[in-house]
C-alpha cells in the first residue's frame, strides 16, 4: 500500500504579507521533513495561488537538492484541470484559458524554476467542466502521478446513480491507460435508495477519500461499505467497458517509454534474439512479399513466365525471412526466380545455411558470405531486396549500403525499397526527458533513441525531413542532408513544453506498396520499428500561437554518419551533437 501525505493548504510562501510568507516557508520545510521522517513515498503540495511562485519553487528546489539517503520522496503539485477563476467566470461552459489563468502555466513555471527535477510530479484534479482538447492532451506528456476525482463532478442518471459526462469519461479512460491512479474524494451526493436519502437528510456528510488504481477498480470489494461505493462501482463499469488491448499492444507494453540505442548494423553483428523479434513481424514480410509480387508481374509478362528467370539479390539476408518472402512471391505469381542471399554476419549464416539444406533451397538460393558493399557477383541482378531501414528511415545506413550494392544491379533493375522519407514532429514528454536526465551524462541529450512512445503529447503534425531514392544513378552521390522545418501549432493549441522531436519514416517498397511507421499511414499490426526520439537538453516553452523552427542535419564522413539538430524559434538552442561528438553510426 502507498501512503501519500498532504501538506497544509494555507501555505503561501509568495504571499505579499511578509510574515505569512516567512511562516509558510518555515512550515513547508517542517512538513516536508516530517513526511520524509515517516518514509512517505509522496506528498501532495497545494496549488499556487498565482504565477508569483518563485519563493514556493525555491523552497521545493532547496528540499530536492538537500535531501540525502534512501529513496527520494516524490512531490506532487495539485493542479486543477481548469482554474477556479475560469470556472467562476464561465460557469459550465468549457473553453480554453488565457496563460495567466491556465493551471498548466503555473505547473510549468514551477518545474522550470526547479530545473525539471525528477522528484516533481502532478496530482491532477478534475473540475466540473474540462478545458479544450488541446489543453487536456498535453497532460499526457506530463508526469501525472494521480488524478483526484471529486464526487462533485459526477452527474446523476435517470435511476439516481452517479455518472460522468462523456468528456470526463473519455479523459478518465485515457488516464487509466497511462497508469494514472485515481483518487475519489468528497461527500456522497447521490442516493439511489430513497430511504437512504431520507435517513441522512440534514446530516453533515463527512468527506471521504478512496485511492483507486486499475487492480482496485477490477476488484472493488475492499471498499464495498464505503459511502463512495456507488462512485467506485461506476469507475469499475467505466474501466470494464474500455477497449481491450490488442495482441500487438500487449507485446509492446514492456517497451513503452523505454529508451533504446539504435542498431549499428555495419559495426555490430545482430544477436539471435534480435533476429527472432524481427522475424515475428508477419505484416512486414507480407508487405515485402506483395512488393516482390508486383515487381515480378511487371517485369515478366505471362507469356515468359515459364522461360524467363529473374535474378533477385537479397542483401542483408539475416536468417532468411526476406528469402522466404521472395520465394512465396515467386510461387504466388508463377514466376521463376534465382536468389543470391548476401549476409556478412557469420552467426546468422549458420542458421541460413541450415535452412538452405533443410528447406531444399539448393536449386533456387545461393548463399554468399560477404559485406554487400564488397560483393562482386558474376552477373548483375534484376531486383535488389533489402530491409536496412531504421526508425528514421536512413539512420541504419540504408543509403550508404544500397549505394554500394547498386553497382551489381542492372540499369533497368529495381530496388525494394524504391524510396523512403523521414518525418519529424515536436513532442512534449517529461517521461522521456527525465529518462535521459537519469542517465547522468551530458552526451545523453545528443543521442537519438528508439522508443515506443506512450506518455507523450504530439504538439503539431509531423513534416517531411529527408528523402532517399534507390537506385541512385547520380554521377556524384551525396547522402548528407539539411532541412529547416517550421511548425505552426494547430489553431487554438495551448502553450506547451517541447522536450524534443519524434521521428518516423514512410517507405515505398514498390509502386503503391508502402511500409510505414508515420502515424497517418502506419502499416497496421507492424511492430518492427518504434519511432526515434531526438531530445532537447533544455526544453523549449512554446507559448500559445508561437512558431517553432528546428534545423536537422545528416552529416557523412569516411568513417561515420551522424545527425545534428537545433532550435532557432521561439528561442535559440545550442547545436546538438556537433561533428558527431556524442552519437554516430559507424560505416
């Protein structure tokens, strides 16, 4: 069980009254010290009364930096979804708020003054009306630890039971999907049983508090006798009617918000477990099969199906999934193929050779132990098939590898993939930024990470960044790139904090056959790639209506490839990863 403390609501370290401010600061430190003495895991802090909160933040920062020994106690700032001023002004009309009244602005000012300290979190409190969708969605990128659900926000259904509005329902379900604990608090205002209502008429009902997480919602029996039982039963009903996670979501759950270093396919030989994970992605290889089928039908007319043979070179064959997909495509189209499977990993070659013998590939497949860039075949290929794409499209050196391999492709030959484009979107995610901070190394903020993004708010639609096409018959091939991207947040989008950028790709395998992790065109049920994350060392405060401008570079030398990135609007950041000093991919 988790015990969470609550600090006194009267604390006002920034009060214009000097005596009250001084007493509040002293009491704040005393109460924090007492809570730490009791070994509480967290305490809830009162919401600051205005944007004048520098002294409040200083006291919290002092505590965070002075605390020593044991697990640090978490500090949860209580923040309403709408300001009390807006509720008093607008009544039940939901709407967006000015920056001065926006509770998020006070939270952002507090955590900025505290240098985004990892001990600082949010205890969100639902209000009877909710702000616009943009203001709600940005909370999914913040460290929301729990959400207080007052009984006063519940409506009454026809039978007299408590219920939530549809917007409240949707928001609560999203919070649950982000593992946010709910805290029911308040008096029981709903009495479906008239006798019960008459029995308590005129009684001053006490305020109750019940902490609720997913397991407790599924098994609410421990609080069956609580006056808030009907409210808990409603949340249990709400939890049960949520869409159950798909098989893919269950598979990806353990990877959520977990930072992984991108693969170094040329420098390192992949492990068997990595191959096995990729090979489970049936949708990816089905899509490749469809691309090869379309290519074979275009290149070989029906009249030559039995006489004309197509030479397919599978480069980076691994343990053979692309070879299998190509053979299935040949069978489905009744076309003759001969395959050269080129692989440099000696460990993967063992599996490939055993498969070659066990599946009777002797007449159709030739295994070549070589780096694709050094291989010198006796004849050129009709089709070049590869799966060298990374989360950002080109970040696993697909351009450099295919540029070398295309020397052994016929002039009218086809590369699968034919092209790929990377995309970039600004994101807010205290979770990802905090994970980089926890590494404790400055170079952590100059490294790109592969991550299954979950506690993330995307602040603007993604834009195209770099594009590569294959084969590339240019006289001089230059794979370095530069792109300046300007993001105009959607109309009415609230202020937000930019913690970095998400990267995606969309690949054209052949004609209209695509493979994509770019959200609008994401290939269904495919999990081989997660997005890439480019962090910002210093988060950028993007005010409502402001423009965000970022620059991305892809740099190439004789020995490595690396990315650099920098923000120039609304403020100027330093250039991250200059000359590949912290992160690079070896050639």
